[in-house]
């Protein structure tokens, strides 16, 4: 009833995403005492912290007269509606009606809609329905040998699954990132790589490519990529450029709506201690702006899950398996 987005609730891709964890905000951007409005899968949500720091993700809706709770405030560890000052505790119960302070407040059951929220890796994660899977493992997070840097957020007028698939595609490097991640005059012939599937998602064998400006040092490298899809909107690559040098990227694409997403990154590197954060972010900003222009141009907006709708070659193996997986997840929910 309250759904306001464009994404069809009965579509396979929507069903594949509604029971998954999605990054929606950096933890530091949600402060105690101030609600925050976000959108996820077309739903308008409000995030707020109670006095203990626990995060709550609710429909951005007051059951009294439908005002947005995100325009209100937090008082005495409760969220207050800006319209009539009604207050709700962390359990979603109405505790105060200022116009009738001496009366028992009406029941808010079925009129305050609570979702699932957690914090991990400095992000706030939300799932609309009970999550099918755990928050993905980012293996470098606890490894002190890796420097971690947040990049983004990058705002795309595109479908989140299109954006993730682009991240997983090494064959676009020489053209979208010409003379940076590839040479357009001598594009790499991608050898037959393998895609493995298990309960944690998808993972590839190594994919080797030549890159003229291979990483933040600005030097040419032969990079060996291993890609993983950890959740439908969470992907990762481990890029090795020497015996021990590794550049890893943990990507999350928030599906704001069917034609809008937000890209959040954590970059983890175990080399180049002398590299400034500004230099690292410059390269990330450049690459993801180049990607944005392409991904926003793709049609249809939503990722085709019917393989027959587009042409494919051997180097598309990961994207094909990704589409099969999304379809499988959504079909289970049908």
C-alpha cells in the first residue's frame, strides 16, 4: 500500500533483492537525535538511533496522518512525528499523543512498519524482509596489512544490478577506461576462466589483463583479477600485481529504485604507503565516473534475466552466471 517506487513487486529481480542486505548509508552519517530519510527498492524509509546507539529502519510514515517521520526528531529516546508530536518508542509503540496526554495512546500495530538493520564495516545495512543471507564477508577488513579507504558514494541514474555486472566485467577495460585499465589498440584476449558457485555466491578463477595505468602508482602492470559476487548487490575483486601486492575493492550498489543506485566502495591495498588518500581517491573517482556514463546509457534499464534478450560470448561467463543466480534467487521467492 505504501510502496511508491517504480520497481514491480512481482518481478523476479525485485523478489531477489527484498530479502538481501543492502548498504544504505555510512554509519558516521547517522547521529543520535536526528532521523535520516533514505530510499531502498522504491521504499521511503527513516533510519534513527535510540539512546543505546541501536539503529532502527522503519517506513518513513506516521500511522496517524501519514506524515514523514524523517522530518521529526528524537526525544527521550523516541521518535517524534513533526505533524502532531506523536511519539513512538523503539518497539514501534505509540507512547504519547500530546493533544490527549492523559489518555492511553491508540495501538500502532500494523501502522508502524519495521525493517531489518545492522552495522558492519562502517556502513549501515538494511533488508526490507527477513534476510536470506548474512552480511557478506570482507576478508581484508580485519587485516592490518591492508590500508582501507572509503570511496564514493557515486550516484548513478541506473539499475543497481547493471552497475554490479559492469564492475564484474573485465572486457570493457580497454574501451571505457582506455589507457588506464587497458589499451584500446591492443585489447586483451580473455582466456577461458572458470566461475564457481556455492552457498556464499559466485567466484572466478584468475583473469589476467595488461593495464597501462594499473593502480594508484600510475605504473603499467599485468593484473590478475579474481572476482566474487557475495550478495546480489555486493561484489569484490582481488587484484594481484606482483608476488604479494594486492589491491582489493569491496563494492556495494544500493538499489534506490529500478533506475537509480548508489555505489559505495572500500578499497584495501597492501602497498604504496607513500600514496596519499587524495591520489587513491582521484583514480577511483575517475574510473567510476567513466563507468557511470556507460551504465546510465544501457537499455533496458533493468538487467535482462532472460539470457536470450542479449548476445553473449565466452568472456561474458561471469555476467551470465550472475544473471542466472539473480533469477534463481527471485524464483525461489515466487
